[in-house]
C-alpha cells in the first residue's frame, strides 16, 4: 500500500531554475495539499485542491503554481527558484472535507543555491 | 485567522514516565483536530483524530482529549519509551473552510533511557 508518494526526495537547484514536484496518491482521495516546513515556522499551506481540475491558494502561494489534471496526482511547480524557497515540501491527501485523517508523503528536501 | 500553539517547544523526560503534550487554538469553531508524529527527516504519521463532537480518542498508550470551549487539546502518553522520541504536531480544521488544516509548530519530545 503506497499511500502518498513524493518525487523527487532531494533536489538542489540554482537560482532561476525551474522544477516540478510530483505527488501521487493511490487512496482515491479528493483533497490534496502542498505544505512547506521551515524551522521554527511549522507547516504552512502553499496550495490545495478539492478535486480533479480544481486548485486554490493557501497561506504562502507566491512563487508556486499547481495543477491537478488527474485525481491521483498533484503537481507543484517552481518557475524561477529563489533561495527563499529552500525548504522541505510535503504533500498530503484526505478523503474529503469531513472529519477524516490526512495522510502525508515523506517529503522533498529542496535547496536553492 | 486560526492560530495553533504548542507549548513547550521541546520536552525531555525519563523513560517510563507519563507525559502530556499541549495544543491550543484561537478559534473554537473547529471541525476536527488531528495529532501527528514526525521523526527526523521523515514525513508526518497520523496518531489520533478527534471530531468536534468527541471529547477524547485513545490508541494504545496514547490518549488525546479535546475541550473546544477552552480551545485546548492534550496528548497523553503513558509509560513513555525511547521510541516515542519525535516531534509531535497538532492540526485543526475549521467548520468554515474545513478543507484546510492549520498546524502548530510542534513539541520535540526526547525520552531519556
């Protein structure tokens, strides 16, 4: 049972480069999320999706774009990476907006130099 | 805006002791509250979920309580073990906009053998 899988696990980017982080879930969940985790700041919501073809902004969306073309996949894009985007990125999913558990991936550690 | 606070930020206790971790939130109109565990360099693992209509949930040596009126939740760990060492995070969803989870910054727990 794979659950939530994030690709890649580690990445180093140069300032200005672009990349896409992939999140895949095999639980048929409607809701998917992208968070970033920084020391002393906890997890902050970047973008989220409540279903295939929908996306919405979270707390810290600037500099990121997302797409949910298939229900099982949620992509996070950085068009022009900045050192401030150095962080650990987590993807999560839930069945729907009811009182259901959220399940998390193992994280992607991104360093922008 | 919902704010979630976890105090203390770090806690060390000898093996075998019972302990309590605290989570407080500013908006009592929550839909549910979830406790997670995070090991260093890893993702988040769901421990317990309490719906707004519940007062507590139990799983093995863990017991989570919820007092919405005072904006507090506690996670009680009985007979602590070195394997319990990790960071513990709580997250809440609101009645309105219940698709989003808001996290506390966590308590880093160390169990001393």
